[in-house]
C-alpha cells in the first residue's frame, strides 16, 4: 500500500464510537524522514489530509469494527487507536491499538475545549452512555515535538539532569521517560518529553511548540526541527538553539528530490534547491568540454535528474 498515513483516536462504549480529529506523526528520527524508525518524534492535528470525505469513510469503518466485535461477544469499551493509509483505492486500516498513542495524544489533548471533561468521557464509555456526552474542540491546530535521548532509538544514556524553564502560553511539556532523583528531574527513557502547543494557525502552533523546546535542556537532547513539514511549512531554516542530530544532515539535493516525489500529493517543490542541480550540470559540462567524463551522473543519480526535469 502507498499513500499518506493518518492516526485516529476514538472513544467507544461498545455501541457508539466518537473520533478525535485526525493526526499525522513523524516516525523517523531525523529531519526529512531520515534515519531509523522510532515510536514517533512529533505530530500535528487536525491533519489537512483528513478531509470530510476521508473522515466519513473512517467513521463507517470504525462503526463496522465495533459492531463486529460486539457481535462476536467482545464489545469494545475504551480508546481505539487506529492507523490508516489513504491509498488510491480508498482508506485502508494499517493497525489497531488499544491505548492512547503518542505523540498524537499530546497534541490532541490541547484541541479539547474547556467544556470537554476527559474524565467524564471515559466514565461515559464505561457506563455505556457515550452518546450522552459532547466532545467539543477549539478552533485551531495543535503540534507536539518529542525530545529524545542522544542515541535513541539505539543505545542511550539515562539519569541525565533536565532543566525546564517557563513554558509559553498554550504550551505544555508532557513527561514520558523521566524520573526524580535526589530532587532533580532526570532522563529515564528514549523519548523523554513531548512539548505540545496550540495555535490559531498551524504555523503559530509549530512556532509555539519550538519556543517551548528552547526552554528545555539536557545532555544529548535530540529532536526533529521539521514537524508538520508535510503541510508545506518551510522548516529548513529553523533555528532552535544547540542541536546535534545524527540523521538530520540531509543535502539540498536529497531534500529537493524528496519534495519532487511528494509533488503528486499536491505539495509544491522548493525551486531554490534547483541550484544544486544546476551546479552539477555545469561541472558535467566542463568535464565533457575538456574531453573527460566530468561529473556526469549515472544510475541512481541519473534517475534523480529525470525527476528534477519534471519541474
């Protein structure tokens, strides 16, 4: 299957199922989806790919899921976390999880308005009266950025002191892999904290989340600087203080290639990156004029050039 992924968290009392806004996470450790997979390095919601038509199809599929479980004698009560892929042939289920999933949950919680009581919703699920409560959301967007230990998702150190400053308004630092030792908060896991922020626009939410990231420090702190880049936000020049990501050093050429591959989903390529292509062609031309092979591309690189010519 191919297509963008979408995460849907939904409450169920065994009869009724109520979905939260659709979210998209970032699985790879490095910017531009580089490096190994993780449990998730950040998310944003509501995701633009979650259109009304897509959500209607998802609602139908989840209602069929709940009805099937009840018919089989196993009525589902709780939180169903479902991963979907939006394929050319429609919405397809990738996986079911019976839990709140992060980093989506940290962002979604900030979308609940002040009149929505999370405890009341969960109690309504248990008492089989979910249809009697209302889930209301704030108008805007929410973003979460995961701060991980250096070396994650491979071997990493623990017990490192964490310093947390004053969070900006509408920004929350959720603890995950932390613990208290001698009165000091220290790291105790791979994904240490998730900084989530709400904003009236996606840009405002992203900027607020990274403003919160600036208030947190610990040795080896690793995070992505391009959360929500799939929505076309320019995150290539973001400066968030000291940052050392093993997998974040992506060349302009590979960044441009990735944007070209994504163009069939409606994203606009960054034409400024064409300068890299132009330099390569100039070197190749000089080499051929001198009677040599120059820097003429072959194999995989030649295919990359063909992708550039589409633009």
